[in-house]
C-alpha cells in the first residue's frame, strides 16, 4: 500500500542548498543574457507543471512573496493529484493571493496573454514592486496546437537582434508584451518555462514580430 | 488540549524526555516516512512595540525543523529553537502521532500532563516572585 498523499511530499529538492543556488545562478545568467533557453535539470513535480517552473518556484518563493495562479493554471491541476496551491504552501509557505495585482509571482499558462493587464507593474518610486510572470508553455489551450511565436529581440543583453521562438504561444502575446516594454522602467518580467528549460524576457527587451515563412 | 498548546509544551520540554518516550514506544509506532529530513536554519522573528505597533524584524533565531508523514496521511511538523536535529525529528513524530486518537491519549497521559503541570508550577512561582517585589504607589489627595 502506498503512503497517502505521498507524491505531494516527494517533489522537493533533494539537496536544497545546492539545487536552489544552482537555479539562482541560472536565473541571473538568464536575466543578464535574455532570450536563450537554459536547462535546469529534471526534478519531481507535484502536478503536471513544467519541472523548470517548479524548480524556479522552490528557489525564489518564500513567506514574503505572494503568488497568484491564473484560472487556467488552476484548471490544469491533475484531479488525481494534489492541487498546485497545496504544494506551493507546503514547500515555500508563500501566501496564495486571489487578487492578481497583489502577486509578486504570477503563474500563467500559454492561454493567459489577456491577463497581463491585471498584474502589478511597480510604481515610479519602486519599480521593483512588480510581478514576475512564470509562464508554463506546456499548459493552456494553445500549448499543443503547434502554435509558435517568433520574436525579434533587442536591447540590453543582446549584441544584435536575436530571433527567439516560443512554442505554444499565440500571436496575442506580442502586442501585450510590446505594451509592457512601453512602461519601462515599470513593467513585468517574463520567465517562460517548458519542461526542464526556461527562457527570460525582461521588461527591458524590445520585441518585434518576425515575418516567418518557414515552419 | 489544542494542537498548538500541545506543541508549545513539547517544544519547551527537556529533549531527553521526548527521546525516552519515542525510544520506549519504538516498536508500536505505526509506519512513517521522513518527508523533510531534519535541518537547521534561521528564522526571522518579528515584533510589535507594545504588541500593537507596526511589525518590525526583531532578529534571526536558529531553529531546527523536520517533517514526517504517517502511512495514513497524518503530517507531523517539528520546529524547535536551537540546533538539535534529533529533537526536531521527535517533535515531528509526536505531532503526527497526536493526530491519531490512541496515541493522543497515550502522549497526553505519559508526557503532556506532567509537562503542563510543571509549566503551570513554574509560571506560578515566577508570578509569586514578581508579586513579592510589587511596589504599591499611594497618592495623597490634595485638599483645596
């Protein structure tokens, strides 16, 4: 007989100090050289979310970081397993907030482009009081449709214009993220997660559509 | 007894006392698994001036903590001031057992009752001591 609720309690870091420090280093690298995929290595997840997203949550969240989950994120919970909110509370003790604008970390799926407007962008005195969006590209309605968003990125951290392809994202994300760029120095930072990999697009990155004929 | 009350008593108890209880019942304890091995870390203590001011960070304290899971799903958490991993584990195990009726009665009669009594006695003695040094202020009524 299996232990009750065991899966929930087997999703932590095996080596909390080393694994969270490694993940933090990757995130620093990701924010200073945006638009590149990096792998965080596999880890057990409590639900069907990407393992990179879970690793980043375990690394960055604690009692002082309110977390908000989009309705699509909550709907993506596996009914046979524990809800993601239970796991977040157990492992990070972060408060789960109902109001999107109170969140420091917003968990989104690929279908949530229109929810960005509700998130905190910071204030001119404190631009750091803005939300960081953790977007799971393998969840959401557009995730498995073969949709692909190609972006031409430039700005701090880019030597030239660099083309970034984000699988599972619809074209609705481009105007939403361009608007976000206009708010600089306020605005949201994005961490896109897909299985073990993640890619950062901070608020400082300029985005253009790519006219792509192939694919 | 409330869970918080019981845990508060256990968290202040002599470590050897808990150790002895766990050792004595080693054979009967239902199957469990350690889901968060005992670890030592820092915890921020917050305070409020007069108990109602703005909360501020008072300072960090060292705590040891541990989490165990019983086969039947009870989750026990042990947290204690100081660097002592075994006692954090014992507290976690006791917290989980306290959620099972049979064990709750056993722990109450073998541990908590005595702890509660000695805790009450200590408090009484402290307040008696404070009472001895009480200063009575008298105010003279000024006649006009």
